[in-house]
C-alpha cells in the first residue's frame, strides 16, 4: 500500500448551497494526516437548484433521467476544477453525488451523479456510491463521515456538522457512534428564501425575532428525538413533519427563524451535555451562524471549537476523499456501530475511465 494519496473529494449536500470540491493529500505517517491543497464551492445554477429541490416528488424513471443529466453536469464541474488548479497527480476522484432518495427503512437509497460514465467523462478513476452497500447490509447508509472523525479528528470528544441537518459523532465504549440530531439549514434557508436571501447571514434575521414557546415545545416533542441511534433524517421527513407544524402557526418569518434556532440549540445541547468538559468540533455552514453559536454556548459548559475555514466548509468533501482512499486500499470505511449495518465494510463502487 502506498503511503501518499492525492484525491479530489466531491460533495453535494441537502442544503443545496452548491458542489464542494477539494484536492487533498493524505499521508500515512504514524497516524493519518491530511492537507487540503485546493478547495472551492460551485453554486448551483437556478435550473439545477430547482430540479434538485424537487427530487423527492419524482418517480424512479424520472430520477434515472435526472441522474444521467446530473452525472454529465457533475463531470463538467469536476473537469473545470481540475483544469483551473492545474491538477496532474490524481489517484482518484471520490464523489458522494447527490441524495435523491433516502429511505433506509424501505431498503432504499439513491445517489444521483454516480453513474459509470462519470469516470469516462472526466478521464479519471472514480470511487463513488458509498451508501448503497450499507443499506443492503441493513444499515441506515448514513452518516458516512464518522470514519473520518475517528481517523482525522480523534482529538475531539464530539464532531458536529451543521449542514442541511445537524449530525454528531463521538466515541462510546471504544466504538464510534454517530447519528443525525435535527434539521438545520434545510429549514432556516427555506424560510429566508421568500425574503430574497439564500441564507440568514450570521443569524441576523433570526436574532430580530421572538421565540414562540408553543411551537418550540411541539418541535422538541417530535418522536424522532426520543429514538435511540442509529437514526438519520431526510428531506422527506422535513416536508412531511416539520414544515406543516411550523406553517400551522402562521408566524412572522423572524419569529419562525428565532424559534427554530432555539429548537436547534436545545437539541444540540441535549447531545453534547452528555459528557463533561468536552471539546466539540463544529463544522458546516451553520458554524458561521454566529447567533446560533452564541446561543449554543449559553446552554453548555463544554468547549465549542470552530476550526479554520477550509475545514469548516469542506470537511465533508475531505472525508469523502478519505472514504475513497479507504475503499481503494480495501480498508473499512463504513462502521456498523454508526449505521446499524450487520458488519463493518468497505463501501463504494470503483469505475475506471
């Protein structure tokens, strides 16, 4: 096994803020080390934003057509990234694709953008489609990032990512445990969109609102929060459960945002306060919501750490790069303690150009 890998990690999340791309060097010294050499986020054009937002309403035949088109689009984005940064030394492109369907209880998960033609279109070895095998083994197929938390960020007691959803990973009895906590940007962004913003910058709009205690209580009592892990959330659940509850209150947008920030903070604090004097690494777009971060700090004595911007913004793309390296070297990249699968395994598909 070689000690140094150069890979491109590619990630598109549920918050639809764009495609994250990183060019990373992984080196296996005494422990695994990484260096992010290039990174950028490519925003979705309106056409693709609208298509991806409506995926869960599409039948399987329509999804297959979208998959073909999205794979072509993704290839263009990856090719532009490689050309822009003059990347020559690439062992593989490791791509998450984009989640079209995620219903693990029905043995179903579908990531678009992971077709074999991706390798041909970019003329690179591709490692992708990391969720399907785990679901076939009875797992949730999510979250997949905790193996990276274990290998790259083991100095922290908790790793939290605040993207479309908040997810957390930690070590309990020498086993890595991870699960989704609650929706975050998928809800906040939805309610600022009609105001003409793609997100609430720094939480300033939420800050101007008031908490509706009745709505807050109803959200905090949702059955998902009392379930034990492994557990994961999807857009389907938000559309069916969360939005109807919020909309029934007919509140001003500022009050919706303020109440939902409070809901997020309550749920995050409930998790991280299970350990004392813990170091908590917070990444993802939500880490830049200074109002949310400030509110969280009032509800915990644990140390909240926001790392340098390249890790805040690109941690998931970085770790999908790592998942690809682990697959290429036939090492475990999917943990049964995290997903609930029947066994640890090395997940993903490898395509050659």
